């Protein structure tokens, strides 16, 4: 590497979805088309289907994958964190569910390999940014259900009777391990960190038809093979970690997995984050953040993020509000 990576900002990519809405525009001011339901904003991606491109600075115009190939250790901190295909290990999105998403399941790494899939498995974590009153998340299967019962319920169009559902509010979060049957209900905007994978097995789609009157494809056999009926979601309610008055800077770990750690930051003023030789992704939930490190500074707007490379020893964050830090392992390790 001849030019330090520092803090990287990327062009965002927007995707139309049958269940999408307009909250990316109305809540975050993103330049999404007004005449189409936009369901996803990909903020950081090294997936072959939609690689992120650096938007400014000395690396402008280069893809995230270009940088990974050039110097993975300086960027990540450990080449062991790359996917088996040699790509950046995580993918960060914002999802706008104006209507419920399909009931789906993602395979774990072992199942993805056994099925000869092109991607790794997919464990993910959701942080609810906005939720309309009465909005729900569906994560897990009610105790006592079997594969045969689930398959029969799919055929009958009644799978929702077996889903564990929960009312949610802004600030709630849940870790969704691979193998967990799940769905996002309507009226929710959330941030999703996940393994760098686009594998989704759709089990049930609420008997919904697309604009042409056709039902979307289901992946029942693959989905049931990938399903872990014993999966238990790790919920965190907003009251457990939020400091809405923002009187002091505080941190709270929201999720720990084999693939990523999510830390909630409540910022008032300026704070310094020591980096033990790993990359960090900083996502602003509701405030403008000034971020500086040894190689420069940048501004991260609400609903946006930056990737801080591993070769930066520490970063300083200034602002008043809430943010999420995504890392490969705990910051105090």
C-alpha cells in the first residue's frame, strides 16, 4: 500500500423491493427514486453483485475489493477475517420495510458449502431505527414445531402461526443467527450488519403476488434443510442500552457473534476509541459526527457510515447523538 486507507466513505447503492418504501428519503434524505419502492440501501459491500466504490479521497473510484486485494492486513487487521473467496467479510445495509418481508432463512457456512452455494452463510444483526406503532419482528419458530409441521403450514398458507413475533420500537436490536427462520414486519426501518453473503431461502411470502400477479419463488426444501428449529434469538430492548438525554458518552455491546460485534455509542461531545489492530465501521443513527484519525478527518451524516482501516491506531469521534460501531472482535480484546 502506498497511500494510507484512513477513513473510507463509499457511494451508496439503492435497490427496489416489492416490500420497500420511501423512508430512506423521508427520514434520512437519501436520493432515492420517488416513484419506486426502495427496500435496501447497501452502504458497505464487497459482494460481487454490488461492490462498493470509494466516493472521495485518494482512493476515489476504486472498489472496496480493489483495496482488499491490495493490502488486506492494513485494511482489516487480519487476513483470516476474509471470506473464503478473499473478500471483505461484512456487508452493511439499511432496510426499509413498508410491507412485511418474506419469511426466510439463511444457511450457515457449513450448509452453504454442502449445498455448493456461491456465497458463505449468513448470520445478521438488526438495529431498529424507526418503527411505526404495532410493528413486529418475527424471529424463530414456536417450541414443538417440526419440519413436517412447517412444510404443511407453508402449503396451507398458515406459517405465521408458528412464528415467534415481538412488538418493537426504535432502539431494539436482535442477533439473527444463520438457520433462524425470520421476517421483518411492515413499518420498520433498520440497520443490518451481516456476513458478506446474499443467500436467502424464501419459505413463505404471505400469499403475496407481484405487480404481474405472480407469486415469488419459494425455496422450501433448501430452506428446511438450513433451518435450526432450536435457534433462540438474542433480543435487546431499547431501555437496556439507551441514554436518551445524551448527558455522557457511553458504550454498550449489543451483539457478539463469530463474525462481528456490534457496540452502541451514546455520544456527548468528543470521545476517543482505541483500535486494537482491527477495522471498524461507524454508522450514525441520528446525528452528524466529526471523525478524525492520524491520516485525516471526515463528516458522517445521519444514516451514513465510514470504514476505518486497521492501520489507524485510534480515532476521535465528536457529536451529540447515537451511533453503532461494528467490529470483528470486541474493542477491549
